[in-house]
C-alpha cells in the first residue's frame, strides 16, 4: 500500500498545470517523464532544476537512496533549453538526458518554474504564402514557437479542408529558428516543401511566435582551440545571449597547427544549439572545445570553437504589434 501511494503521488506531481503568478514544483522519478504546462496566455519560465537526489523520501527506493548529495550540473540548462517560453513541455528523467551524476543511486528530476504572461508577437501565413516578420531598428528576431499544420479551424479557413485540428509538423520550430534567429527580418514559405506534409488533404498554416531582443552595443567574440575550454561571462545584471557559434575551421590563422589546418570549410552543425543550451540566460558559462561535445565535423583537422555573443539586460522584453489572421471565436 505504501508503494502504491508513492506511485500515485509521483504521477500526480509529474504532470502539473501551473496558475500564473505562482512558483510551482514538479517531480518525476528516474525513467519517468516530467510534464509541466501553463494556462492559455502564459508560458513557462524555469527557475531551478535538479536531476539527482537531495533527500531520501522523494521517489524512495529501498537500498538506492542513501546518497543525498547528488546533482547533475547540466540539469538547469537542459530543462531551460527544452521548456523556457513554451506553454507545455515534457522532459525524460533519465541518464540519457542529463548524464549519471551518481551511479547506483535511484534519482529524480525536480523542476521549479513560473508561468509568465505571454508578451510574444505572433504572425500567421496561410499555406502557399510567405510569412514575413521583422523587428524595429536596434533589435533582432528570436523565435519562441512555430506551428506548421492546423490547431484551429477558423485560421486560414478553406471549405471542407479544416476539420483536422490535430496536425503539426515536428520540424517547424527548428526550421524557422535556423532561418530567422538573430536577423532583423526574415521570410519563410508556408509550404509542405519547407516543413514536410504533416496531414495530407488538410489546408495548413504557419504560425510563429517570436521576440524582438535589443542589440546592446557590439557583439563580442571568443575563441578556444581544440581540447581547451571556452569561458565567457557578462557583468552583473546582464545575461549571455549566444548569437553564433562555430566548431570546426573557417580560416588557417586561428589556432594554427602545421599540417592540420588546410581544410577551411569545416563546421559542426550542432555548434549553435549546443552553446545556446549551455550558456543562454546565464551570467557566465564554460564549454569544452572538443569532439566529445560537438562531434567531429572534419577528421584530421585541428579545430577551434568560436562563439559570438551579447550581454543583454536581465528580464528585457520588447513588444511588437500582433499580426494574426484569425476570427474572434476560434474552436
């Protein structure tokens, strides 16, 4: 009976919808999934995260809970990268996601978060049209969410082709981010050629939520040669915002090593997302310039990690008018 109660408590805690203005905590035991969500009009902001064990009573398992000084150093950045600015997210409480901070201990994932009022502009383009978004002078685009498919029948209506309202392309966010992030304006085709066709026969639309972030002075660039560590930081009151990242080689002179720098067309495709997930919104961060971190984009070439970043004022929000083709009472 004791274990049944614990199981039911675990399930209840691992799937929670928060009310705005409150700081909530949610827990998932190792091998389970943690799901958190906010009410309509609000998005998630992760405050803290622990993957490991700090007390015996949470997710108790006999003989596997004596170590209460166990925490994965990556927990906060991993959960922030997967959940911040979304209305709902799910994270696996597993070593595959966070690494194993204490072998032989039964761990849990505990997340503290807030639901913050949504202030993100939104723009829509119907299928076969182009979506155009832009920021005012002195600001750049940062894509928060994207949908290509259909979730409501009255956006971009077309007779007999809008009944499927559970349709979304899994590539939408990454595609729009890769084309628009860090630019002052961008254009994206709302087409199945761009995103794939998530629901054949349904008339789809592309809906994008974004922010316009201030360009605070000049960007700063930092380099670390392969096998070294790159460390970047901002002054108090400011947070890192990664603009660009390269792991590979684009010129011979940087981190020169005789006989190993001839390939200057080498770049790991994961570099930007990896550095963003580890550094964005922090005051200081350190990243290994290594194949273990990014993969090896060019075997035999001596590589380097080059990161371009800005220091932005904490809690900076810039709003633009909403541009969305939708009716007053969507279903």
